[in-house]
């Protein structure tokens, strides 16, 4: 019995020594392997043809550490510059990732990229679906699926994938996917519907954006229906007040905004915005003095908000006082220099006041902040045409037509530019 106990103890000691030895060896291999892998990635970036040959034969991808190393592979240069060898090298790295970390979408995504680049669409589709099962909230994967659906002729499936991506990350455009004219509107609307359902914390913002989009398209009954579940919230009441002003019903706007503005329980920022809208409604009803007093109340409540200054600027413009309007709009610009809506107001007011440098600066800034907004591009190109800056107008139109080739307003401006420049010749 004693002999067996001693033997058991020796066995335990040997097992511990062996485990420590293996751990030290693995740690050393891991550290040395990282150094070798980094050198290999440098080679793959600088000399892709040589790097891909090494990747196809290296033992670095044969062990568990490959799960970390392979995810840093420089796949782009290899697939673009090393031909079939590069595609096979990336596919091998993707295989190592899937082998050692099968639940991670990285290996499936990388494999899908390699198969798609090689033209093996069915195999790429299978890998991409597996990646989406592991990471269904990736807008990149949904857009990649849309691109693949397009190549396979499933246009409706592509639109569904694009709407999923839009719901997950509005405005995300990688990889780029071109759709037929008008379908981008459907994608934006459906994406907002899905976002409202997917993220309860962002439901209000998504529904407000959806309602505003529908309203801008003239689908007003749908817009009102979207906001019906949120009808009593201050921000929704303000949206409805803006719509009432657009519809020429300032009395309704006054009815909606007065309770919000005068309720002290609401935050100062909310009350300030409500007073700003109330001032616009009162001005529309012909009560200019009350409108000015109301707008000043808005400034006192929240001097760091652009809304009161916008209201004061509009009031001054309606009185014909362009200098005061410019002063107020510059105050709005100062507190919200990156607000595209404010920048567009600055441009209108500054141009009316003859402050052309301000107008141009505001429009150029707006285009940089919102490069995909066609209305901003139209405003900038139209301004440059009015000022006779035809070369700059041509550059803006070229940029915008690359993004929106079927936009009729841009096409009309391009025709105006052509007419003006041809007459000069």
C-alpha cells in the first residue's frame, strides 16, 4: 500500500513537471511565433507574391495560436496583387481561424471574401451565411450578402439585406452597393422600421426619423400614424407643431407648443425649443411683438441651443432686417458649428444679407459633414452657379453626380452650367 502511494506521488510530480514544461514551451512558441508572424505580414504587404507562398506552407497556422495570428492577416493586398496564390493563402488563414475558433465569425467572413474573390459564389454564400449566424448584427456582413445576392440575380433579397444593414447602422455604406432609382428611399424607410423594432432604447429616435422621412416624401398620413404611439411626448409634439407650420396652420402649432413651453417640469432645453417654435407660430399669425418676446424667453432658458437664435433670425428676416438676422444666425452657428440644418440656414441668411463668404463657407462645411445628402449638394452647386463660380460648381456637380447619378435636380443644374459655359465661349 505504501509502495503504491509513493508511486502515485511520483506520477503526480511527473505530470506537474510535464505540464509546466509544455506550458513553458507553448509560451515560448507563442512569443516566437508572434515575431515570425509579424515578419510574415510585413512580407505579405510589401511583397505579396512571396508572402502568399510562405503562407501556403508555414506551420504557424497549424497550432492553436493561429486563432490570434490569422485574424491580423493583410488579406486585401494578397487577394489583389498575388493572384490565385494570394486567394489560396487567405483561404488557408480563414480555415485556421474556423478550425481553432469556430464560433468566431472572423474566419467565416475571411473565407467568404476569399471564395467570392475567386468566383466561387455558392461556397462564398455558404460561408457568409455561417458568418451571419455567428454575428447577425454586423452591417458589413449584411451589405456583403446584398452584394452577393445582386451577383446571383436575387435583387429583392439584396434589398432586404440592405434594409437590415440600414437598421443596424444608418448611413453605413461599406461595401458600396448600387440600387435602382427610388429603392434607396425604400431601404432608408424599411431600415428605420427595423431599427425601431430591433433597439427599444432607440425606438423614439428611429420612429421620429421614420416619420420625418415619410413626411418629406408627402406620405403624411403614414407619418402621423408612425408617431401615434408617442403622441404625448414633448419631442413628438414639437414635430407635429413643425408639420402644422408647414401646412399653414399656425394656430394648431400654438395649441401644441404652449403647454410644453409653459410646463416647468420639462427640462429647460425642451422648453426653449418649444418657445422657439411658439415664436414662429405667433409670427405666422401676425403677432410679431409677442413672437419676439417669446423667442427671447427661449434664449434665456437655453442660450447654448441654436433654436432660439434661429427663431430670432427668421423673425428679423421677415421684418426685412437682414443685418439683425445675420447677427442672430451667426450666434446659432457659434453654438452649433456642426449642425447641418443650422449651416443651411446660415447660408440662406448670409446670402440674403450679402455676406457671401459666410454663405459659401457654411455650404462647403455642410457638404463635408453630410456628403450623402443630395439637398446639400444641390444647395452648394446652385449657390456657386449664382455667383458665377463655374469651375467650382462643376467640381461640386461632378462629386454629387458620382453619388447620385439619377438625381433630377443635379442633372438640371449640370444642364444650366453647360448652357452658361457654352454661351461664354
